[in-house]
């Protein structure tokens, strides 16, 4: 796999072996529960706003006043007819006098509550986070130096640069799975921020062991990334394979 810091002038690409366990990638979507007003009153609001094409059009055009006026007319008409809305309003008024909610009052007196009119609504996609772990076991001083350089590169380009009393932002990273020199069909990645670099010496040993130059016989490095762009349906089609 190839991991590179952008812009290219920041440093050369770093080619690493495929982690023994590639990161678990979750393409999460955020859905939330939405509670409109409970009971017949809430149903009237939902029917007016969401079932009426004209109301939706008025909202889209910024004409909220028309929606409010239409609802007031519908509400007053329903209340005058003495239907469920009128009963709910009266129950709410009595509940307010007793310091209870309408649901508390109907639960105690009737053994039931108004339908909460709960619905599931889409909030949007989320930015993905994932980690990659690598174990290095240098067999010589040359290999040990290469490991140190790899670790330092990740630390260096994920850190800010001080300039004139201010910080220049860390670099953005591009991650690609490569097989035989070609981008393979596993999942793709959006540009990422490297939010954490964790290094541990001799993670699988119960004691500290080094070569004669003081380099640990084993070095573990974990990289935690967070993608900087949201993923859309078109993105998956554009890259093929598994998509993002």
C-alpha cells in the first residue's frame, strides 16, 4: 500500500506492506428520530406541512407566512368542530393547571397517551475514521535506520510548522491499496488528516530488548486517520471496485 503526503513537495510516497488486518471501514449514515407534536394536533401539522405539495413549495420559496396562515385556519376549523384536536387542546390546558404534561394526565386518567408521531429522518453522511497498525522487526542497523525514518516521516508531516508566530497546517494524506504496482479493487480512501501517530517498542515482549545500537528489536506503529470529505453515491460509481 502507498501513503503519501500532499502536496507532493512535502515528501516522497511511503510504500508499506499491507497490514495483517486491514482497517475496518464503516460507511455510516446518520438517521435521527423526529418527534412532531403528539396526537391529532401533531398529525394535522404533519399532514399540512409534509403531505401538501403547496405547503412544501411555500417553505422552499421562503413563504413561511402562507404555511402558518393555512395551519391556523385548519386548526381553528378543527377546534370549532370539537374533534380530536379540540379535546387535545383542552387536555393540555387542564394538564398545565396541574403541573403535568398532557401525556401524564391521559396516562393517569385514561391509561393511554397520545401517539407521539415519531418518525425517522435522514441527517446526512459522516466523516470516516480508521486506524492502521504496522509492526517492524529490523534485522540490521540499516533496517533500523529505515524504520526510524519511516516513523519520523509520519510524525513530521502530521505536525504543524511554526512560521512567524503562527502554525502552518499539517499535510493531508492520500492512501491507496496497491497490488503489483496497480491500484487494486479494495475500498478507496478520500484525502485524510493523520490525527494520531502511536509508537511502541517491543509490544509483543514482556521485557525491553534492543540491538547493540539501542534500537528495539521490534517496533509497532499505529496511524489514526480521519477523512476530510464526505462520500456520495456518485463517488462509489466513479472509482468502481468496492467503491469507497
